[in-house]
């Protein structure tokens, strides 16, 4: 079968996400499985060109996976005639400049979120890509996870009736770095480097809420830097200047209210690292990244509050698991496949730069809300 090769610059491949999720578990996994069937009967075959700042690490990755194309010079990579797509998994502060260079080189763009550090830049990037006649995509991986897909299946089926509210809990304890290494890079906690949990997670919550109930119309947020000093990868203490927790309320169409707590300073007492509860007039559901369980209206138990008697109801046992009914691949890979079909076949791909810019906008307004201690409306 004929291969339709697509040259893809993978910038930031030496980072955790760029390497594990995008290179190994997505692009290389696609190659290992023989490519992606295209509409014309050929196989879409990704050809990664590795880009980063550390030549030794790039060479080691290339050798490990039998790849030949790598460079520390982005301009050199963009000049290659076999490159069609530029993918960016760098730190946020480096993304916009590199994306603009790729647009000037006439490459289609796929990028991690957030697409830029502020909403004005993000929307300008979206307009710039569109004006250049290029296609764009932003990673929105959580839409492709089993638990969320089950939840969205319930939404599409009308299971909830009229949705009333969404509640979300996300987070875990990230070690401070003194007596145990932190699980996240130190730049996440420095505002000047594009760190902060609001900029990192609110774009995720925005696209999830759009899929569940519609676009956010207003936001109110309280942020905190609960751990003011941490220790970096070299063992040096540093001041944490970015928010490490955010407590946010989102207003959605039809007076639906969403409340999502995000924290890197919370110990986990739930089934998954993130869980969302959607309550509606006809039923409720609780979804994590993998599991989803429901409680329909017709079999909702009668709860009684009695502060004088201990509660003996097995509340978690009163919910019914939603079956998989399908086998899903890695969420990052699934979106990569959709984007490559978008490039080759023109298949629908709604997760473009404009979608990503809306996430940056809501995150920016959440930060403004926290700074000004008020509710902030999202411009149309």
C-alpha cells in the first residue's frame, strides 16, 4: 500500500510531554501500527524531525528510536521541503515566537496548549494562521479519554435532562523538592516562565465545559500560592511566584454553573486525579479520566440528613458504572490521527487555534478575576 509521508517538526521533544505522549505514544505508535488509512487508500505515515536545544539528548532519542532527522536549528528544520507540519511542545513562553516562524515558512501548525501567554496574542495567532491559508490544531487531549468520552456520550443521549451544574476536583500533592523531587518542572511555579495552575489547567476546563454544556460567559476565581518556596531540579531553593491552586466558578448557557477546584497542594481522596460530577434533572454522572458512573432519576435513593445519627448509606455503591462499549487508544494519539487526517484528507477538526485562544482568554479573565476580586464576563 502506498505511503503518504507527512514531515512533522516535533519541537520540544526532549521534554516529558513532547517525548512520551507525542513522539513515543503517538507518532511512533502510529508508525508501529502501520500508519493511518487515508481517504484515497494510502497510508498516512508521520516522519518526525526532532528539534530541541540539547544536541546530545536529541541524538540519543534519535538513536533510541531509529530516527535520522534531528537538529537544534529550528530555521533549518522549517526550511526542509519534506516538512508539512510544525508541532510545538516547548515551554509556553517560547511557543508564540516559534509558531510565527512556522507560519512564515508556510507550515500547518499543531501545538500544545496554551497557544500563547495572553489572549490577544492567542487570537492574533489564530487570525494569522487562517489568513495564511494554513490549518491549525491545539492539543485538547482530555476530550479523548475514556471517562470523558463516556460522559459526553451521556450528554449527547440526553441522559441528564436539563443540566444544572458541573463540579470538578483536580490535583495532587506536588513535592516541594527538598526531601523528595517534585513531580512537575520548576518553571511551572514561576510566573515569568509562563507557570501557574490557572494558565495550565483552565484552558483544559474551558474546552471540556464547552463540550459538556457550552461556552463560558463569565468567570470568578480565587487563586493562591500555598507553597511560597520550592527547590528546583538542581537542588537550589527558589521563590514560587505563580499560583499553585485555583478555585473557580464558571457561568455557562441556560444558567448552568460549573465549579472546579485545581490544586497542586491537595492530597488525593477520590478515585482519580480529576473527577467531574454533572447533575441534571433526569440524572447525574461522575466521570474521571477512565471511569464514569451514573445515577438516574428513577433510581435515586432518598437521602435524609440526620446530624444525630451516623450515616450508614453506601453512597458510592448506589451508582452504576458506564460500560466502555469501545476500545480507545491513547488520547494524544487519537487527536494526532484526527489532525493528520485533517491535513491529508481535509477531515473535520474543530480544535483549531481559535478554540485554543478561547481557553487562553478564559484563563486570563480568571486571573483578572482573582486580582480584582470580582466576577468577570467573557466577551463574545
